C-alpha cells in the first residue's frame, strides 16, 4: 500500500511540474519541489548497518528530458549508503528541469544514538 501511495504522489508531482513548465512557471520553484520530493522518498535504509553515528551521501545529478535521473557524481562516508541513494534516485521519474545539475546532501543518523 505504501508503494502505491508513493507512486501516486510521484505521479502527482510530475503532473504538477509539467503544468508549471507549460505555464511558463518558475523553474527555481520546480527545482525546489523536486528536491523536496526526493528528500521525502529517500529515508533511512533500515537494512543497512552504519559504520559511523552519521552517514553522509553527496550526489550531483541531472533530470533528463525523458524524466530519468542521471547521477553524475557521488561521494559518501559509507559505500552501501551511497549505493542505496543512487538506486533510489535512478528509480525515480520527474519532469525535466532543463540542463540544471542538482546537488543534494543526504544525512542518515544512526537510530538509538
């Protein structure tokens, strides 16, 4: 059920971004919405064991015209967390925001510490 709700909310986001782009909307606002949605969809991976109290993943990516995310560069304190974030990003689809390169930082805090 969670997966269906996430898929539905992602589709709604894509539709709203497409309307914004077609209406000559603010591309900065569209970028902010994409980043918010990505942050919402990528949560702490409960199956991974952290090696530090805080794991950090830095990612640079672009949204292609077909809606797929292409990861251009990444760096992380833990390779497993980096791979998790990249897998999640590559599975998402958004309306293109042009040739803009997005930079995001994901911080995962160990639970119970």
